[in-house]
């Protein structure tokens, strides 16, 4: 649970709780699909999802693109877990997940 001060900060940007939750799930789905396409171990994917959530604990979904943060989280997690991938691979694969290969049934209207 986030402290009320942080919650108020998100609400100032005009993002309600349902949208915030949907975007968080969507970002994690993108990270999961990217991990599968890049053949990364599940530990890397889980680390990427943690990094994604920790990033958005401090920054608002209204200010930064979810897809770019998800791709960056995959790239950084691969480095941290010593299973490196090139940045271009992480961003290209993240773009692939927007096509028909994405299993996510939740494709929210993105804010950017």
C-alpha cells in the first residue's frame, strides 16, 4: 500500500485507481511477453516487473510512456540478472508484443 502522499500525487495527474491498475497490469504483461520472445529466464522477467512497479511508485503514468518503461525494465533486469540483451533487442521485442502475438486481453487506451 502506498502512503497517502504518493497516492495524492497520482491523483493530481488525473489518473484514477482503475486506470492505474490497468496500466500496471498491461506493463507487466508487456514485460512477460518480451521475456518469452527474448527467451529470458523467469527470474529476469520477475525482476523487470519489480523494477517497473518501483519506477511507477515515484513517477506518474501520465508523464511517461508505459511501453518505453516496460522495455527499459526488461533491458535493465537482463543486465542485473547477468543475462544481458542489447537495448535494441529489448525495445524491438517490446514492439512485437503489440502485434497479434500479445496474449494480453487488456490493451488499455494509453495516455501517450
